[in-house]
């Protein structure tokens, strides 16, 4: 939903929040069970077996953290739900009370891809991908406001007839 303000617009994005990665969840759960098994192995098994079990747990934790960081890096800059406050050269993303202010630099380029916006930097590297607009008009308005174009409100009077 697009609502014009004095210095820009307020847009409610209707996209779904990113789905959790079930594979990463189950891998983390397996690590937790593995940690309990290592603790049990350290008390029941010989020292060499215990050290081997602990080494496997450490290697598993390393891979888990690497996957988690890769996922976090891939999701950086993806905006598809919440409220977007758009002003010339700036947007503020309010997602369930967590506000992120984004200042656009002079070299940033804003592209309209269908009903989605993509903001790239000078090196053509994607900085932000914004989706979840109700329609293409909202995305076009957001792009125009970010580029500094002024939008005006049209006041329409609605008359009811008594027929």
C-alpha cells in the first residue's frame, strides 16, 4: 500500500519473510545431539575414541558456521516485507520494529525489474533487492522518489447521488 508523505512515501511491502533453511536447522539439531553423544563418549569410551568424537564435533561445527555465514551473506540486502519509508536518496526499512536506514550514494543505480527494485553500486554489484510491492505502480513510484522526482497527490472529491 502506497501512501504519500510530505517528503516521500510510505510503502507497505506484502512479501513473505525469508523461509528458514530446514537443512541448516536439522544440521544444527544433529550437532546438538552430537555434543550430548560426545559428552557421553568422554565418560564411557577410551581416551582416543573420545578425542576422535570431539574432533568430529569440532569439524561439524566448523561446517555449520560456514554454511550459516554463507546464507547470511546471500540474504544481505534482500527486502521483501515490512514498511518502507522512501525519500530522495534514502530509504528506511521498518521490519517488525527493527529499523534500517539506507543512504544511497551518487553512483548507485536503481533498476526496475518487473515489480521489483534492484539497487546496484558503481561496480554493478547488487546492494539491495526490494520486492513485495502490491503492483508495478508502487515500485515505479519508489524508484522515482529515490531518484529525487517529486510526486503530487491528486485530491478527488466523491459525490454521492440520492437516486
